[in-house]
C-alpha cells in the first residue's frame, strides 16, 4: 500500500494512493492527528476508513513525514563502489575507519531540512558552491525498540520512502562531523509517498538517480554493505528507536564528487530519484533569492 501526506483545500490529510488510477483516498482522521503525516497511522492496529477518492492532480504532495520528531538517521559509505569513490574524494573524514568500514557509519540530518517532491532545493552561493546529490532508500520505523536483534529487525519496520541526501561537500570537508553540510535548509527531499513493507520487494528494488535526465546512479538495494537488519541492530544498541524514526540507508556510486572533475549541482538543475516499487522523487535546484 502506498500512503501519502497531502494538502487538500489547505488542510493536511493522510491518504492511500492509487497511483494507477491517479487517485488519493483520504483516511477519516482528525486534523490534529493528520498534521503528523503518515506517523499517525503507525500505531493503528486497523487502518481508518477512507473518504471518496480525489484526483492526484488536485492535491499537493507533502513529505510523508513533513517534520520528523527527531533527526533523520543516515548511514555513510554503505555501497562498496561509493565507499571507494568517497575515499578518493578528499572529503572523507571517516577514512580512519577504512575504505570499507567494519561497522555502520552513522550521521544525521535535522528534521527542518525535510521538503517534499516538486519543492525547490535552495542553493546559497555565499554558503556553499559544492552541492551534491545522494539517492537513498529510507526505512520508516513502525514499532519502538531498544537492543533490537537482526532477526527481529523487520518486526520494527513499517515501510519505506525515498530520500535525496543533498550535501554541501565543501562544508562537509571543513568539519570533522557531517551534520552542518547535510542539514542545510531544504537538503532532505523526501517522498513522493511511503510504501508499507508488505508491498515492497527489497531484493528486486533498484535505486536510480538522474540529473537533468542523465543517469548518474544505479544500484540494487541488495548491494548494501550493511543490510537493513544490521543497521537497525546497530542503531538500537543502547538507543531506543521510536515509531516514526527514519533511517536513510546509504547512497550508491555516481555522486558528483565521484567524477573528475566533480559534477556539482547548479541553479536550474533537476534531480530525479527513482526506486522500484515506490516511485519518483523530483526536485529543482535554485539559487536562494
């Protein structure tokens, strides 16, 4: 099942998506709950009833979780080829961990960086001139837990969405931690919607990224160095994961810094991220006025 957070006549609603029919079916949920986005469904043992369908053309898609309750967890260097290109780039402050890390490298992005598909990503040339893209599958936690085993990890997963982990590489290279370069305003496009885990095939799905129609990234999710159970087990070791937490699982090779010279994003560029079984997240990059 695909579930979106949408604006309908100025009101935020959570809706089931029938992409083939081009319709959304809003759940009969109070506005006080719908403001949370799809998080309002995570603890529901039975889904609420839906209202009559509305054309997708007549709603505005928001990020599935418009403002996460806390930082988005992210995994670095989680595809072999990307780990090598990143280590060669000169921006890898985790180099001491080795080209291929022995354990997941975790960083985060602040909630306020989240934007929706079709929203503009803002480039501030006074802050950064080295803006990069990173196409990623994101996991949505549906059940809280601490000390979660690999065997039980998928019991805590509600579903999946797409994230573009936009990064200011020059800022990333300036500091030992990645938070500032990853958390600039608008640097976490998310969407276009979420899919429940029972309707998503992890083994078959591929992650693709296009810049102005040119393919840059293309890899199977199954090629992750640290799979989803390993990531969840590592994160929950002493840290309680909460329902609604989001984990970006890492990006494949083909990011801008992997080219010689680097292919950074410029105002007017459009980045489209596709994941089989979910859909496409597309954003234009513009200079901040």
